[in-house]
């Protein structure tokens, strides 16, 4: 299964929210950094979660 979603709770940089009720399909409409995610499973069944960064938070390299 492959899914692209964003956090409708607006927790910019607040971390991943596992609750599927807080997810909306597609990338973040405002394209905020840390707000869009994609998830998928590889052929071995491992789950992966990617987070889009368009601009790093202050102090991050």
C-alpha cells in the first residue's frame, strides 16, 4: 500500500501523528515543510514513512 497524506491538525514540525483521522489525502496544500508524508511497504513487508522537508527548522543542518 502506498499513501501520500498531510496532517490536518497543523502540527508543523510537531512530528508524525499516527491517528488516521488526522490525515488528509495528498501533500500539504500550503506546502509547509515537515507537513507532508508518504508511506509504503517494501517487498519484504517493512513499512516506510517519508516526510517532506522544503525548509529546515532553525538550528538543523
